[in-house]
């Protein structure tokens, strides 16, 4: 798997990376978001939502597990699997992961790893202090990585 790395120094810059991701990823894409609490996963998803022209307030679906945003250019499926640790994941999530007409963003994907498709894009967010982040995007799709790099 190949990767590209971005450095951001504000929430705005992290959201801008999310915006670019929304512009480039094709329908059906699944993005697994890795990072500690406070690393910026939901902030990145807010940028993706903005890139899809979703005007609803995007919040982490920790207690809901999943939120679906339909009022934009394409649907956004936002899953937070944190509460699914040691839980039977046969709750219907597979119907939404890789939703063919939109994008699926999954926080804490390791808790539902068996549900992730082989072509999942991995984005690791590392909190480097204050508002600084390192964002590492990994994929086997070199064309996609090149497009993100040049966006």
C-alpha cells in the first residue's frame, strides 16, 4: 500500500483536506479514519461534508453509531464504530459501507475491520500538538493518491 502525507496547522486546513477528498473520491469509496481521540477525524469528515455541499452540522456519531447525510451532491455515510468493540457487528452496517451513490467515512474502523472492503482507503490523523496534524492517506490506488497530491 502506498501513501501520501499532508501537514495541517489549523482545523480549517484539516477541513480543506477533507474538501479535496470529497472532490476526488468516486462513489462507493470507503475511508477508514485512524487516530486517537482529538486527532481530527470528525474535523476531516466535516471538510468532506462541505465538499459534498452538505449544509447540516456534522457531529461524531459516537452514540448513534451512524449518521447519514442525504442533502448534498452525494450521500455521506458517517460511522463511528468505537462503541462496537467486543460487540456483534451484525447490525446491518454492511448495507451502508461502500454505499454505491456516496462516500462512507468510518471512525474507529478496527472494531469492524471484517466489514471493510479490500479497496478501503486509510487515513491516519496524528495530533502533533496545538492545532497541528499529520494526515497520512494510504491506498493501493496510485491514481487516486496522485490526484489527491495534486489537488
